[in-house]
């Protein structure tokens, strides 16, 4: 069977997911070609990637680096753009077949909206987009007939468990969580956690923000909200179970009580490749999982009293409207403040919970409302940091 080569726009190509996506594309040059590469500030790596993969367009977010990137690529037929607005432009170009959103945080929202409006299928790594505005993104994607293919490993697992089950209602989705580096730690220990300790994840090498989110269980909270939108389930239909080995990537329970799981070694290249190649599975020689090497796959309840972020995310999902947008903005400020050593590990939850209390609730936000709500919540959260800095 001859399958047309897909042209991929990678938003955030210099990050953890972005670079692994380029590895996947290198393995399958017949199937994929890079159409667009973008980075916020790492111009050196962006230029190196552009020289290797020869995309049609590159975007450097930091406008002060535009002339540097432009000059380095001047001898090639590559258009160079700069600034956040350019992301909204490049995703819509005819040269693009699929947009893989590997940029971090709220910045993913507007480019994803524009890509869907331009009828580009989305391979979604940027979970924050659905957390902030799932209520807007999912109906828009349905209206435009655009698939949203999950890259997040848990959601890819659920998506795979649901293949062939479209007529069967979901009773529950069960998200697995590694528990992060502080699993089974108590509050007294967490109060003293340093940035360096929090940046060491036991099973995955990822960008700084998601690594801190994983340590605080906010990553799982964001994934609960992401799952609610992707699979159209209520908060009460989502369970989280801690599985430190990260082999069972997630599960779906059906109405007859039967449970399907998807398993494999923890390697983000697998869900990335699955999203890009869907509905096909491409042959690769990555190491295979061996049951005998993992005689103990263990499962336990998450400690939501100690790791409050997970409960806050469930609360935001339950409340609906712009509450997950407020939660997300407050969390982005909290993580940045923790990484800058301005607040402690446990204070991240205090900041998020207080911002949720003080933010203005909107039941049915428009896109403009989300943009404004993100901005206002950041201001509230930043003020909290100023008032409570170490
Ligand atoms: P990262 O920090 O390694 O990379 C982020 C990328 O986004 C970089 O290319 C950076 O230049 C770009 N970027 C940063 N800020 C930007 C902005 N304001 N505007 C435009 N571009 C910007 O992050 P990552 O670990 O690759 O994660 C990317 C996304 O994928 C996140 O939403 C994360 O939650 C999700 N995700 C990551 C993993 C993983 O294993 N790393 C797994 C599942 C989901
Ligand atoms: Mg995940």
C-alpha cells in the first residue's frame, strides 16, 4: 500500500517532545517530512535542526534572535518568521498536513485553534490547550472534522484501548501515574524539597515544567482534565492509580466490567509515532518489554491529602467554565516561582488554590474570555508570589 508522505509542523521542536519527534521522523523518511520547526529561544538548536531537516518554514519566538536565525539559513529556501503571532500563521499553510503541538503551556492555545480552523489534524502533546479551553477546542474540532490525536502516553493508551469500541460506552478511564520522585513522602519532607530534587524524574526525561508538574502530581491533574475532554467522560468516571514502573500506560473499563490496558516500556517515541502514523503502526526496533524482567507491576492509591494539586484539578474540572484555565495559569506561575527559588514546593498548591478562590468565575467563556482569564489569573498569582516570597 502506498501512503502519501505527511508534512509535519512541529511547534516546539527544540524541546523534549520536539526532539523525539524529529527522531521518529528520521526513522521514517518515506512517511514523514518536516514542514515547519519552531522554538521559543533556543536559536542554536533550531538552526541546527533546520539545516538537517530542511523545513519550508521556521519560527523563532524570541524576536531579538530573528536576524541571527535568518542569516544562518539565508542560503536555503527556508522562510524565517519571528514572534508568537507567526505560530498562528505557519500552522495554516498549505505545506502543512499535521500539526504536532510540542510547545509548553498556555502558548499552545491560539496556534491550535488556528490549526483546527484551517482543518489541520492535531497531534496533541500540549495538554494545557485542552485544560484551558477543552470546551471550545473539542466542539470546534468536531465542527471542522479535525481529529485530535493524543501524544501524551496515558491518553494514547486510552485511545488505543478504545479502538474498535466506538459503539461501547466507557464506564471508567483509569490513568496511571508514576508518582514522581516524591512518592510516599510526607508533608514535612516535601516542605524542604529543592529545585534539583524535583527536576529528577525516576522514569521519564522531560522539559522542566512537566517534570515539576509530575513531582507535584499536577501533571496527573492536568491529564485528568485532558482525558475528560478527549474521551468525553465526567470527573466521576476518571480514576488515578499510582504505578511506579510506568509500564501500564493507562486503562479503560467498559460496562461489562472488562478492562483493557495498553503496555510498553516508557518511551515517548511510541505515542509520538502512533499519533503521526495513525491509523497505521510502523515497524521499529525499539527494545521490547519483557514480563520476566518486571515480575512486580504494582498499583496504589494516590495520596491526595499530601499532593493537593491532584484534588485541585478534579475540583476545577467539576466546577467547569474558566476554572481549569485559572488553575493552569496559577500553576504556570507557581512552577516558574518554584524553579526561581521564590516559593517552596508545598506553596505551589497554596498559590493555586488561592488564585482559584479569588479569580472571577465565568460559566461559558469565549476564546477572548479565556485569553483575558489567563492574563488576570497570572497577575493574581504573580501578586501572591510577591506577597509570599521566601
Ligand atoms: P520542553 O520544555 O522540553 O520544550 C518546550 C518547547 O516549547 C521548546 O521547543 C520551546 O522552545 C517551546 N516553547 C517554550 N515556551 C514557548 C512559548 N511561550 N511559545 C512558543 N514556544 C515555546 O517541554 P516538553 O517536555 O517537550 O513538553 C512539551 C509539551 O508536551 C507540554 O505541554 C508537556 O506537558 C507535554 N508532554 C510532554 C511529555 C514529555 O515526555 N516531555 C510527555 C507528555 C506530554
Ligand atoms: Mg503523560
